[in-house]
């Protein structure tokens, strides 16, 4: 899948986020990159050759930590195209993984830990 189509799926995934959360998503850039950098992998404890995958990453100071007062640069949510494409076969699967990844990273923005996000995701299924 080319980058343009993938970015369209990211836009669709964002539209699936309830408005009450999107309204509070201030000063956050949503980006698409092909792959995470070595530094991004390291920041979450993943070794490049370790076999783990990073589909998305929230970088910033969560709302619960009061990180959005007087900040110039936005927080960032990055969705990684190649790892998602490797996990999914069809466009429909890609769309689901993208939407799940966006929701996951937005949850981090609102202060949820990895364990809390995992519990919430299990509750959705």
C-alpha cells in the first residue's frame, strides 16, 4: 500500500475517535513515518533486532501531567506504516490496526499507562 492511501486510512481512523476526546486533543501532531527510529524503539525498550514491533508512539507530556501549559512544540503521535503493513494482509485489516493504534496512542496522551490501555482494549473486545 502506498503512503497516500495509508495516510487516508489514518485520517479515517482519527474520525472514529469520539468527538469528546478529539476536542481535548490540543497541540498534538499526528504523523506517519515508514518505520520507527532506533531512538524511538529504545525509548520504549524495544531492540531493533529483538523481534518486537512498534506500530505507533506517543511522544510528549500527557494531559494528566499538565504538559500543555505554555508549550511551544506539539506532542506527537506517530503511526508507523511498514510495521502495520507487515502485520496485516488486506486493506480492511490495515484500517482496523491503524484505528486501534491511533486509539491506543491517544489513550497515552490522556495519561493511560500501557497496562491501563491493554485492559481497556481487552474490554472493548
